[in-house]
C-alpha cells in the first residue's frame, strides 16, 4: 500500500518538476529573469547606500 502511494507521489513530483522546467525554459521567462537580475543588482546597491548612518536623499543621489 505505501509503495503505491510512494510511486504516485513520485510521479506527481516529477510532473510538477517537468512543468516548472518548461515554464523556466520559456524564452520570455528567461528574459524576464535576466531583467530582474539587472534590476536587483541596482536595488542592492541602493539598499546598502540607504543603510548607512546619517544618509540624506541628496547624498544618496550623489552616491550612485
């Protein structure tokens, strides 16, 4: 009984993994992920700049 349940679960997991792979392999999704990596790099730098002590907006503008 548990072997059948285990195989069913494994088949479902493989199906979800295959669907996820197909979605992530889609060209438009790859372009979007690449864009997000670029955006997140800039946001990381901005976040670190604002985390400094005694920062004001004008100094943040000059710091970028």
